[in-house]
C-alpha cells in the first residue's frame, strides 16, 4: 500500500463517502422467511434497523489507481490483451498480481474498520437520543460483508474441486447453508446477503442458496444498478423535486452535496424489487426481509 494511499485514507476513517454510499434508518416492511429472519435477530414487522453502505474510501481508490499503472506495464510485458481498454489485469502469480491482492486485502481491512467505526457512532447516537445504552437497544451487527472484491475460494468446475480467484464486481458473495466459510450462527440459513436499494427505495436481506453455489460461484446481485448515468441524473432531475418526493414518502434526508440528491435519486436506478425477484426466481438467492427507509444520510 503506497504512502499516498495511506495519506488519503487516514483522515477518512469513520466516514461514508460519496456516490451510492449511505447510512439509512430502516423499518422492517415484510418478512418472507421467519426462521432465517429470527436467526438474524429480526423478529417482527415495524422493527427498526440501520444499514450502512461504505467501503475503503480514498485508500481503496488509490490502491486501484496504483495497481492499474503497474498492471498496464505487466500486460505489455506479458503480451496480455483484453476486450476492453478499461480492463487491466496481471497473472495471479506475478509480482504485480501478488502485490495487488495484498494491497486489496489491506483496503478491505480498512473498509471493515471504517464500517465498524460508523457502527460504533450509530450506536452512540441512538443511545444518546433514547437515553439508554446500545446493549439495551439490542443494536447488534447482523452481518458485514465486502463486495467489489476478489476472493480465493474453492468451487466445483466440471466435477472437479478447484481453487479459483472469484472477482465480484456489482455482485456480492452469497454462500449456501452448511458452507464452511459461513459463521456458525448462519450455518442452517445460508449467508446473509445485504441488498441496498437506491435512496428512498426499499432494501432487502437475502440468503445464499445451493443453486447459487453451482450456477454463479456463490454470488448474487449487490444492488439495483444504475438506470441513468450520474450526468443524465443531474440534467434531468430537480434538486427540490427529489426532496419533495422523499418527504411525501415520509423519508428524511441529510446530504453533504446537493448534486448527490439528483445522482442518487430513485429514478436514477433500476427497480431493486425486480432485480431481487429475478435473483430469487433464478434460484441464486432467497428473500428473507424487505426494509423501508425512513431516514437517509448521504456522505
């Protein structure tokens, strides 16, 4: 990890960041699998939860920038060609490949500490407002997972168990019940899968399935995906119009930059319910709960 990456990351620890990152106070709107939800500590409709979506901030961005420079040189040296000029890669066992995997792991560790710091701050805020303690509010972590990451995993390929480097970009890990890498609490339900909706729309918690393990290397969607580019969103949508629509839906919002309101408006994204229903219909993940936002914080 370069000195510049560390310099960028140091002052940003405990912060959300821009783009589609957020902290939301949500209400349980629907429960589809009572047993799995109960294992997560979600007992009833109307229960309040908090979802945080954030990552490795400037440190992770710089790690990627540094790796791209090194990998472009490695591609030329090793005569590697991709079908897209925006793609760079290196052989896993090359110096560039090992350096990137190590730096990416460091960035993922930073992201976990970043989210843990914000989780602490959320608990403190709730405890202060309700004049009690986080323990009395039963504010425990359901699950924390990284996406947009490469992981070394074992998968069956043509009937043979192979060790693979699985890249999940715009996807998240969704391992089935009884998988050895799942925490013991979720051995009988499958790994919790956190699907964040766009600002002002619902989010979901799913679990992984056996079919997902065989069809998609234990992966499913990690969100709705954009329907409009950020530039088109800024040009087509009005700041106050978006705020008014959120207010009409009973959603409070705090945002660091006005342009984020247009960029992250519900109209800028695909319908997350359709995306989740498609994943469930394909059998690669299974719905557990639907969450409705009542307060949104954008970095």
